[in-house]
């Protein structure tokens, strides 16, 4: 699944919170990676079909296995 936002708005964002990343405690005992920790109902992530605990595989073509939490957000 691909989530893309054409126009960035700090007020609305992407409608999700992420957890995990290199150097962070693994999210819910999962393997290291970036995971969806919260979905804003009606937000862009919700509309795109993302679900709680989904793993984010890459961001802008960069594998999330190579990112720490702060790089991911």
C-alpha cells in the first residue's frame, strides 16, 4: 500500500503516529522497524487504509530498517 500526500500541511499531517526504529525499543516486541502506533480517524492514513500495527516498509524509497525513529518522522 502506498500513502502519498501531494500537499503538506503541518495542521493535518498524515494522520498517524509511528513507533520503533533503529536505537528505539522494539514496538510491541516486534522486530526492529517502523510501525503504525496510532491512526487518526478520517485522516489521510485512515483513508488510505493503513491499520494499527502495520509495518512501514520504506519512506521516500529508503528502507525503514535503515532509519532511526527521528529520521522516520
